[in-house]
C-alpha cells in the first residue's frame, strides 16, 4: 500500500512539472542560440576578411544547388527548394530560389461531436530572393525575403456539425541568420543554415529557429 502511494505521488509530480520543464527547455535553447551568435560574432571579427576583389573574366560566376528543410512531430513540414545564384564578388553572392512545401497538422481541430482530433494538410508554392556574405570561406551570413502561397483545409463549427473549407493565404517571411559550408571539392559543397523568421504569424509554416541542409555546385 505504501509503495502504491509513493508511486502515485511520484507520477503526479512528474506530470505536474513536465510543462514547466518544457518551458525551461525552450528558454535554455533560446539562450544557447543567443550565446552562439555572440561566439560567432567574436570568431568572425577575429578572422581576416576575404578580399572584396572581383572575379576574373575566366571564372564562372553562376552556381546552383538547393535546400532541404524538415520538421516532424505534431507539425510535419517538408521543404524542397532549388536555387540559382550569381557571385557578384568573391565573398558576396545573390540569387533566387523556388519553393515547394508540404505540411500536416495532426491535431488541428477537435471535433466534439465525434470526440476526435481532426488533421489537415496543405501545400505551399513560392519563391525568394537571397544574399550571402562570406566572412571566411566556410562561414556566411544569410538574408532572404520569401513570399509563399498557402492552400490548406480549415474546419468550422456550425453548432452540430464540423464543416471543412479550402483556404488560401499569401504569407511573407523575412529570414536572417548564418550558415556553415563544408567543401567536398573545388566546386561542390554542403551548407547548413540556421535562420530566424522575423515576420512570423499564425499562418507561417515555420517554427523558429529554422534549420536548412542543402548543397551548392559551381557551374
């Protein structure tokens, strides 16, 4: 009997503090990101900058590649974004990107009449313009403006039934952050980019921070 009481008390305490732990974990992650930015800035200013020299005429300034973004859980998100860019100078690149995104919310709306959670999916089509400044060959700052068109199912409570309608939205995003480039060869590399959406809204398909993994190939 005593062991049962101890077990129930321990289980209750764990459930009670689980929400608190999640809030604290989010706070710790945000603090870690802030500290990482400070370390990144210190590292950048400690390094000699790349020369802002123009590329020679024989160098091909064009490059291509793409990004792959993903998030799984109650909100599933898959991103396929090919890009094409131009090297204005050695350490400043600019370009455009096309985007197709798929997302799914497992618990989007609760149906009290059938006592179950309803999920819905959506598709996103859009594009962006971006700029990258390489402070050293492996580290770069990234700024991007993106416009997306969303098409998704939404649910409405009519009093005794749940109806579904197709909704569309235009959603802008202003993404800023930094990335690390790992060179595989003289013309091929992998990029890891961490971004923050400064125009986040209820319709934004992102949860901050945004992590993208992609590649780049010089043409």
